[in-house]
C-alpha cells in the first residue's frame, strides 16, 4: 500500500538503549501482538528507522491499527506496508492525523469531519483502541487513524 511517516523521536519506548535507535524487530513484533489486533500472521522487519510489515490481516481496521501501533514507537520514522494485505478486500488509502501541540480529540474530529462534528471524537478514540486508553491522553507527534464516518 505504501510508506507512512511518523515522528522518530516520539512514541512508546521499547526496551533499553538510545532514544534515537529503532527497536529490534522482535521487540516491535511483541509490541504489535500485545494489542491483540489479530496480527499473528504479520512479520516485522526493521531496516534502519523503518519498520516493514509483511503478511495478511483480516480487514482495513486491523491494517490501520497495525501501522499506528508500530509507527508510534520511539525510533521508528516510517512504516512500509507494500507486502501487507487484507483477507477480505483490497486496502483503501488510510487517513491519519499527526497530533500537534494544543490538539485534543474534539478539535481533531472537527478538523477531519467538519465544524460542529466535534462530538464524533468518540469515533476516533474507538478507532485507536487499544493503543489509546483514555481520550485525554494524546501527545504531540502521535499519529492517530481517522476512520470514515458511516
């Protein structure tokens, strides 16, 4: 599908070591699997500061959550998904939002869904679970998936 950009020096730190170093593939795969997204058939490779995802996931939601879970890791600046496919249908182009200073989910919902639709922040929160545990705990540089409204 492509390559997705992330902020290398923000995100969840895995293991010990230099903050500039990308985590090893095993740690990244363990982090991905810890979210219980259904990514058992996904392999992770780390090339420099880029994570490469290969394999098959069940649907678009799992595809996007896998990208976000891996990309929001300290030391990762790109996630490549050219060899990650969906069982059900071809992947659509996902929509992501990089959190800026002063953002909250309400503002992000209005920016993506239109003025007066801030209450749809719950859609964004639910779409980013289990990586988000609280709608008030987002940070600058974090990348969130923005699902379409039904």
